[in-house]
């Protein structure tokens, strides 16, 4: 998946640019992590978002997730589903 392509999707026009910039940093940072490093990183996202004064409502999360899926490879989607299963 191109790390920037999904961010230009017209469906995301209603989401604040600072939120998208925050997500872009997270995507770039997490792209080089191993699976072992990923879980602690994901668990620290709450703290990172508070420090950056960023929060997402349920609709924004669902929209962003669906847009990212649209631009993802099957392998990326499998990773996303595995990661999201940790939080269910």
C-alpha cells in the first residue's frame, strides 16, 4: 500500500487535516516494526493521541478503516484484521 495514496481519498475530506497528519506519522512509524513491536506500539496510541490532542469518533474510525482497506494489498488487510482482533 502506498502510505500516502489513501490519505487523498475524497471520502476523507470531512476529517480534520491534523488528524490525517497524525495518522500518516503513525503509518510511517509502524511500517518498519515487527509484529512483536506492533502490539506495544498500538497500546501506546492512546497516550500519543492525548499528547497530540487528537481523538477520533466511531464514524471517523470506521471511515478511515474502510478507506485504508480499499488501498491495501491482501497481505495488508490480513495484518489489519489480525491487529484489530486484539482490540475486540
